[in-house]
C-alpha cells in the first residue's frame, strides 16, 4: 500500500518529475511506490522504443507525459521542470534505484525550513548497494572540491534524488529546452548527468537554505545504466570549474608563482580518479 502524504500545513502541491527512457520493466515498481496525495506526476520520456509511455498511463492514468527535446538526464529534467504546476518538485529516477517512499522525508525537510532538500547516500542514515569503487572515489573527490570552492558541506555531490521549492527554478538557469536547429546536434552543456552538480552548485551560490536527507540507493532493477563513470566524471569536473569561473570573474588574480589551493585540489581530484580507474 502506498503511504499517505497529505502535504504540509501550507498546502504545498508536490510535483514529481521522473526522467525515463526504455524503463518499461522498472516503471511499475516506481509508480506503485509513490505516496498518495501528490499534486502531479510528470514522466519525461526520452524517446523510448519500448512501451514505457503505455505502461505509465496504465499504471497511473493521471500521469502527465512530456517528451524531452534532446538527449540526456539534464535536458529531461529541464523539460519536466517546464511542465510543473506545483509548489515543490521532487526529482526521482525511473530505474528503481531510489525509493519513492522516501519522498515524505524530503518533503519533511522542506516543511522544517529548507528550500532545497538534497539526497545523500553517505550521511544521515543513507547508503548505497550499487555504487562502484571508481564512482565512490570520484564522487568523494568531487564533493571535496565543491565544498572547498563554494563553501558547502555536501557529503554526496553526484546524486539526483532531491526536492526543492519551485521558486528556485529561475536560479538554476538551465539550458533552454527548445530542440536544436540541427537535428544531428549533440547534447548541450548541462544536458547530461552533470545536471546534478550544476543544480547543487547553483543553489549553494544563491545562498538558499539546504538540508541533506539520508537516502538508500539500490541496484537498478532491470536494464543497464546510461551512466559512464569516467566520461561523466570529467563532465562534472568541467562543470565545477566552469561554475567557479562564473562566480569569480571579478576576483583578483593569484600571486604569480603560487598555485591557489583550489588548483592543488583540482589536481588531486584528477589523481584520485586516475588511481581508482587502475585499481
């Protein structure tokens, strides 16, 4: 039985955005586990070639289907965000790795005063039954880098289970969702898995109240993940550096001959990823 979630006293309407591509075998589990009392569930279809949309509609007739305009998780989330009519958005993966029952914990964090409730697998009772040694090492190194550069206290940078108030969406300044003029064009920057880092960094830079929420990641139920540890890790690192440049263009240059501490950490990140790759 699905848990009942009547919503906070303020009457906030909860919207859940679920990016999905060829998740016909996983969606029944994910959709049946959603709590009752949600304002809307938005499935962003990534041009599935199976019956993902049909299964979603049979499982939940009130579901809102949105077609993403390009490729990648980032573009899927941006398309889903554009369709939101609620007050709070929860981002949930369609592969069954995240527990829909945890939505109530994320909403509770917002009720308690946070504007951004960030999932973590490495603190506050969280855990992972799926992460590899390479992904763990890279995530830890990238988290330290973001904490240094942006004065955050994140324990899990690369995790996409989050909830936040919809009024934060303009602060994220995500890539536009219009289809590219060239049908052969690839993803724009921010269209891939780096979207998780982009969101985390930009809400931190905006100075909003952030609360981490413990979450347990389970193995994908069916199918193969689209995540590629090394290429996606490099995209994340480049995103962090780009966001750093964006926030410090007016800052004075470092004294010649001295490597800023952040450059030392950046090199350490690269070294840790390289070591994890070879072990």
